[in-house]
C-alpha cells in the first residue's frame, strides 16, 4: 500500500508565505538538536498535508550561519514528512542563467565553515554511530523531475540542472572568489543549501530545491552596479510568484505517485551508511 505523503516546504527570503496553505495552524516544537528556526505551519495544498517552515524565521532574523539546520530537518521528519521542497534566492555565476530564471539543482559545492552537517555526532540523545553518507545524487531525482515538469508546464524559464556554490555569508563574494567559483563549475551561488541538503538526505527525506535567480554575482564584467540587497529584493519581488506557483502545483503531483520504493531505497542507503 502506498505511503501517505506529507510534504515539508522550507522557504528562504520571502518564500515562506503561510497563505499558500489551507486550514493553516501553527505548532511550536523542540528537537534533540534544539528549536527550529520558527514554528511549524501545518495545513494542506489541494488536500495534501504540508508543513511550512521559514528558514530564517518569520521575521527573517536568523543569518545563514546561525540557522539551526539540524533542528529544522529533524522537526519536519518528526512531523511525518516524506518529502521536502525547499526554495532559495540565488546569484548567477553563468551568463545564460538570467535574473528571474528558476534552477532545479542537482549538485553543490560546499564553501561553508564549521556548520554541523550530520545528526550522528556522538552526543547524548543523538543518533548512534558515524554516517558516511554518499552525496551523489545530492537531490532526490524523482522529485527534481516533477519540479522541472511543473515549471515547464507553467512556461517559466527553468534550468534542468545546476550546481550551487554555498558560501558562509553573510557577506557577498569578492570578484576573485566569484570568478573562481565559475572556474570550478558553479552555476549559482547562495548561503543556505549546505548543510540543509545533506541533513535532509541523512534523514531519509526526498529533498529537492528550487532556486530563484535574483542577480548576476560580481564576476560579470561591464557592470555599472554592484550586487546590493535592494536590487536582489526588487528582482525577487517581481519573480517570487513563480516559485510559489511551482510549489502549489507540484505538491498534488507528488502525492499522486507511489513513493514506497524510492523512500525505502533512500532509507536503506542511510542505514547502510552508518557505522556503529
């Protein structure tokens, strides 16, 4: 019998509107890793149970390096989520990836510093063992494909693959760093995808991420302006409805499918990656 699907939605800057959920109610939770960024908002999208969480808190008061990523993912797992659809605002590292485009990520480069990237840390009341988790594929391929198909049906500009460089922040990159990330093969850049993607996979959740491109990073020559928060927010506000619409349409599409084999395979992978 197919599992009951429940979908966690993690919203980044401005991508956490609780109005997308019907019959919404909030729930305050705690985890063995501390409190998540904010309350969980429980509700439905077209009858599918969903849990919305604001990554930076509802008042956007938590900087990227201070987000309790472990508590966020653990809270969604404990709430019974089988999937997580995350959203992030990003800068482009490539000419053909333009502001306003969507990118459905398939890999990452980690440039963060000291963030806790595993639940298996040997501390009291935490999972026992050491997890050597394979990160290829980094994202759930079935969920990615549904996001791509949904964006295409909506006629939104979407890139089917993309490598995100996740930096520590909260500052933007220098030009030298930006050029280096391009040489490394990065397509877009942000501050939050790592360790979120790692922890979601370690938790056995089908995780995929929609990136909304808000600007070109500072590598781009012949620019009269520099990347600013004001410019990022302006582009974001013009295009955020794209991400919201994709999420609203992909949720029922996910729920229509049988995920038993995919979830079992992922959970077996995690189990077999733990040394005790």
